[in-house]
């Protein structure tokens, strides 16, 4: 026999893909490859292969379900074409109606988190209590320890739900904000002009 | 009803509301001295005089009073302003610019989030808590069925019956014997301790002995014993007539005596190898 023996896996990839579909349909939060591997009792590399298979299966126009990588895991969601029907079935989720104060607070927590209410209040110039309570209630932020090694103010970070609502795989997908623009330099100049007049 | 014409009569200010506002804005009146609750009360009184609810006046008043409250709160906590005021104008300008830039970034980030939310608004997915907590597998080491059977056999045995004998121990109150010995000494000037308590149980004898010591301490009687193990003779003290012990002593002594008898129930008066003489 000159051809080498090939090891045939106990379960074909096709069957593993079916298992992953089942796991993803019962899960209410994105599942990581490791979680899927543990549940399916298979190794992570084969899970990745099987996930590709599942993705292909749902990619064509025949299905209203989409497989996506979001919030650090894999999850099913409704296809965008079906949003109108979903909207008729469900009320608009509370997470999608955010006030300017809530959005600014959420932005600060997402970019600078974990951070405390005093941190947020310092940047926004007004108390952050109600905006923080609002975001907590909607599940977009969660407590993440305290300042000063446990004794200080409660700190907050964004939740996986935040990433999912905003369609982010992780917080590193947030755009960089280093460039505050030319008008900021203009404002600075004006402030300095005022300061010179004052000190003169 | 016109809010600005609301007449106020406060400690720090008397006159129409709009004059107060003007004075505050010109910094001729320190808001820290103004009782804002008084203004609210005045407004509510005016409001109650009318039959109809004047929503427009309410709205206007709410805006004005809220602004005043904010100004007053800032005046009461001037730390941040002082922080900036202490700086040189150049430094203050730089600090302000830094804060503005920081806030500008936050606003920019918020704007990005708003756009993103609008663009991703048609994302629908299953939401909610996990149906059950994730299952955690804890593999057990292989077990020997025989050892399991042994443990089960142990569990199947009836436990030994709990002894309740100690529950029957009743410590007769010392006070009971105090009364008894006092009554006895009214009738007789002396008695023999052993003949009085000979019929009793050992616990009763112990309590009776403590009562005897208590009466001796109170100076109501004297005790004599010729030799160790000799009969204990109790004598009435003629000099001091029997006076009742105070309630405090009565309640304190039995509990102390109980401790004594529980610890050394065998030590009754027979083993006491000493003689007490009256003072």
C-alpha cells in the first residue's frame, strides 16, 4: 500500500456544524469559540472550520438569519431585510432611544472606562448620576470595581450588550478621537488672547 | 398669572420676583442668603388662590427656580471655580482649553455612537438572560461501590437516643430556703442544719446551704461547727433583728449559687472542713 492512511474524524464537519447551529439558536448571548468547543465537545480548530460552514449556509438569500461575530463571540441575528417585520413583532428596544446626556456618558465610559461618576461629571461639567442610572438600567454599562483599590467611587465599563447593540466586535473597533480639529486650536488661541488682556 | 410679578416677602429680599432675578444677575444680591424654599411656597400659595391650574406659569416658574437653584448650588460649592481662580490667567486658559478639548472629544464620540446606533438600528437579535446558568462539569474520581454501600449502611443505622436526663435537674431557688430559715429562726433561737435538710435531695441541700451562707452574710444568723464533719449549728443573732435582704442580692445570689452547684455538685456541706464563727 503506497498511499498513507488518512485519519477520518469521528464526526464529519457537517454534523458538527449542525450542533453549532443548535447551540447558537438557544444562546441568548454571543458564544466564544471556546464555549462552543466545550459545549460541542470538539476541538476549537474544527469549531472554526464548522463555523465557516454554518456561515456559508446562512449567507445566501434563502435564510432570514445571519451569523455574525460580535461582542467577542458568534451569534445569530435577524437579517436586515427582515427588520421591519421584527419591529412589528417587538417594541423598539429601550437601548435604542438614548438622550444626548446618555450618549455622552456612554461615550466617556466606552473610551475611558472603567471610570467613575465623578470622572464623567468632570468631563461633562454636570452631574452624571441620572445618565449613569439610566444606562445601568438599560444594561449598556455595568459596575467594574472601585477607585483607589476598592475604597473609592464605583467605576463603570460598557457591557457585551453595548457592543452587540452597536454592532462592535470589541471596544477596539471604536474610532480614534485624537484629532479634535482645527477649530479647537482657534478656541485655544482666543482663550489665550483673553488671558493676555486680563493679565496685562 | 404672571410669574415675574409674584410678590415675595423673604428675610433677604422683599418685592417682585423679577426684581430679585435682576439683582441676582447683577450680583447685587447674594443668592446664598436667599431662601429659595420661601419663593416656592409663595408661588404655590398664589397658585392655590386660583381655581385653574396655570400650566404656562408653572412651566415658567419651574425654569426660573431651577436656574436659581443651580446658581445657588454652585455658589455653595465654589471649589471648582476657586481651583480655576487660583491659577494665573495663562494657566487658567490652558486648563479651560484642555477641559474643552476633553469635552469636545466626548461629544464627538457621542455623535459617532448616535450615528452608529442609527445605522445599526435594524439589528434584531435574541435578548435576555441565558435560559439557565452554564453547566459546569465536575468529573468525579472513580468510586468503589462497596465503600458507598458501607457509608449507606452507616447512615441507615438508627442514631442513639439522645439522653434527656439532664433536663430533669431542677435547682430549687435559694430564696425559698431564705424564707424557710427566717421563719424557723422566728420560732426557735437555734437549729441543727442537718436535721432540717436531712430529708432533702442533694441539690436541695446545696441550695439550702447557700441560703444559710447568704443569711450569715446579711448578719441575720451565725453558724457554728465544732469540728470538720460535725453537725452545723445555726443560731439566731439577738442583736440584729432579721432584716430582709435587698432584691438585688436575692436575684444575684441564686445565679451565682447555681454556677457553684453545677460545677461541684458533690461538694455539699459534709466536705466543708472549716468552722465559721459568728463575728
